[in-house]
């Protein structure tokens, strides 16, 4: 067994443990209760729309059927497993790119501790499962450019195609995929086969929905909101504010390591233009969409971009090691990222504005919910619903799902007091 195999396994086990001890104690707010409710009912999804997340929901139900775990624990297992596996894939990707175990491990920690990814590992959400498939897609791109092995051209199509069954946002990666295939045009058989595989996987989504009588645009549509329409109604001032928020998100996710990300971008442009343009195109579309998309939790849509930026950080660190040996001696600083979140939380909480926001959002944990990635001992949506508490913002759809889940649990013999603890 090679060293990279052992390192990837050790990283997986370490981050599985870290994510497990920080995982939610009670079902969190947002979409969590909706996902758990669908899994609790145990009815496999028959359609793939923008909000059904076909593959995620059905995988959780499959885990409950195989293991007899309840919907909450099956969700937790899937989310944490995929998150820890993604960290290992980041390590393997950088290992292929720069050949250095030290840099690859450091990059894995930087991404594994990045706020948005870590936060979504500790709640019930689709994004870590989604990120695993995207990370495998990116790994195949890097592997193809570095090793010229044709099988990774085919695998890239499989991984990207599967990811669309998890989240339709990944359609934004298709232009980068097509550019990647264009750069591989010398391998015509592999390119045509890859394109066919991707179209077959993606096209089957439309076939499935048509069998249920849904319209052709159903994989892209939802009846839960008009977010796309609202996005195009934004004025210049709102767009500038969105750009400012996206910069803050990036800073909070990667803090001082942003410098190495910029170095990595420049270095990749100089050394491998083809790989640079593939990742640049993917980054541009994802970052633009996530920045301007008119939803309150748009920060989650940056995760594919954050993954690419983490890879550029690894490349930047590798480029800097040779020139500045001191950087290697200070690489342990990445282990202090959790302390950065805690310190930032404490500093903001000590201000009058921070305390005001903390009190305003106290119904779901205040600043803890927004600034700390770990979710153990969190406030739960079920106790909020049972106690008939109120919030200063619309929550009707969340409350409806919570009430449905409570009814489902009571039909299975749970008492209100038992449900409050879930």
C-alpha cells in the first residue's frame, strides 16, 4: 500500500471524528426537517426537480432500509461520511497536482476546516454529498492533465452526470466540462464516449420526469419560490452589496490562506493554461451564480467554488515553499482555523451590534448559528414548533414541514417530550 493511501484513510478517519463530534444535537432550522421528513416516510422519490434532490433523498432512505437506522441518524451518517471522503479526495487531488504529501495534507485541512463546507457537514443538507461527486469530477480533470490517462476522461462524465441528480446547480459546471473535452480532442474515442455517457445520465432525468407527467423543464423548476425571477430584478446597488458579501464569505472561509489562493491562480496560469481555463470557467459561473442568486442562504452555493479555490491554495503553497522555506515551518497554522472562528465569534459578540443580532436570532441559536461551524447542543426546529415560538422572519414552510414530521413521529408512538429532543 502506498503512503498516499494511508494518508487519505487517516484524513478520512480524523475528519469523520471531527465532524461527528460537532454534528447537530437536534434537527436544525432551514431545509433539514424537510429532508428528514422525506426519509422518515420512506417513500422513494419518483421525480428529479430542482428541490427534490432525488439522489440524496433516495440514498438516505436506502440507508435506513439497509441499516434500520432512523432517518436522522441515516442522514448524519451519509453527510459525515461524504464530507470526510471529500477531504481525502482534496488530498489526493493536490498530491497528483504538486506531488507533495505535506502540501496535500495541509490543503485538505484548509478545505476541511473551511466554514461553509464544515457548517454543512454538521447539519442535514445535500451539499457534502454533492461536493463529494464534484471533487471526484475535479480530481479526474487534474488526473487527465497530469497523467494523460484516458479513463479519467470517461470518469469525469460519470461523476458530473451523477452530481446533477443531487443538485441542478452543477449544470454550471457543464461549460467547463465541455472545454475540458475540447482540450482532450486528440483522444476522440474517449471524448465522444465521455460526452455520450454524460448526456445519457443527464438525459435520463428528463425521461424519469416525463414518465410522471412533468414538463420538459421540470429538472430546473420548483414550486417553492421565484428565486430566479427575483435575481434578475436586482438593481446596481444590490449587486454591489452582493459582491461585498461574497468577498466576506471568501475571507471567512479561507482567511490568510487567500494569499496562497491568489498565488496558486497566477502560478497555474503560467504553468498549465488549459487546466487554468477549465477551472477558471467553472469558478466564474459558480461564483457569479452564488453571488447574485436571490436567496437568503446563498452562501451554500459557493461550495463548488470554494473547492476550486482550496485547490488553488494548495498549488500556491507548493509554489511558495521553494522560495520561502519558513512557510513550511508555519504550516501548522492551518490547525488554528477553528480558533479563528471562535475568536471571531467572541469579538463580534462583545460589540453592541453583534449582541443585538445575537438576540434577534436567538430563536435558532443567535451568532453561534452563523459564526461557528459546529452544531452540537444546537436549538432544534421541533422544540421551536412544539413550543409554538415565533421568529422575526417568515418560517411558514419550515413550520409546516416540522408539523408534518411531528405528526409522522406521533403516529409511530413518539411522545411530544421525546420529539422535542430530536
